[in-house]
């Protein structure tokens, strides 16, 4: 009889402790997100592939000076530009990044005189073939972002 009583008290105690933990966790802020409906905010230092920054009118700040191309240790940037009529500086017409070779070293970002490129915070890049990251077209990416903003 004494043993049964001990078991009942012990069982009730562990049940209370368990329910207490459940209740405490119930009111805590969740550490998980409902991916892909929700996205994580990546830390400031996180580096994904390069993207363009833009002027107020949505155009790229890149002046096709090629300094980033020269600074890149893995030759993974191709830049082209043209001088439009009436403009003093060149405008970028092509900016391709071979992300399969980029080491995310940051030399290109540091050397850029117009702060035209930054590391994006995109963390959910996925593909079945690495060739899909062979060329990341920064000009097209900026166009698409501008279109999304305009919608
Ligand atoms: S982060 Fe480094 S490796 Fe990547 S494109 Fe820039 S300079 Fe090249
Ligand atoms: S991103 Fe910057 S460094 Fe590279 S070509 Fe454009 S302006 Fe020059």
C-alpha cells in the first residue's frame, strides 16, 4: 500500500514537472519559422552572392570602372559598360558573377568607388546543378527587383 502511494505521488510530481515545462515553452517566442512562407533575417555579417545597390531612380551605381574585376582573386566577374550621350561617367551594361568560383572574400566590395555592390542576404539558393550558379546576372537581378518594387 505504501509503495502504491509512493508511485502515485511520484507519478503526479513528474506529470506536474512535465506540464510545467510544456506550459513554459508554450509562451516562449518560437525559434523556428514557417519556411518558405516566412524568411529568416540574416545577421549583418552574412554574405551571399553580390547584388547591385541602386540610385533613387533605380539605376545601378556601377560605373563599369573594372576595379572589382582587377581586385577579384578568382577572376569571377565580367563587367561591361558604355558612355551614354550627355553623361560624364559610364553606365554598366553587363555584370556577370560566376558564383561557383566566388570565395566571398569581399575585395570587390571594398575596392568599389561608388559602393555599387554589396553582399546579398539570400540564404535559400538551391539547385540540382551547380551550373545554375555559374552566371549570376546582376543587371537582370536589379531589373527584377525594380519591377517587384513597382508592383
Ligand atoms: S567576393 Fe572576392 S571572390 Fe567573390 S567576386 Fe568579390 S572579389 Fe571575387
Ligand atoms: S561594381 Fe564598382 S568597382 Fe566594379 S565596375 Fe562597378 S563601379 Fe567599378
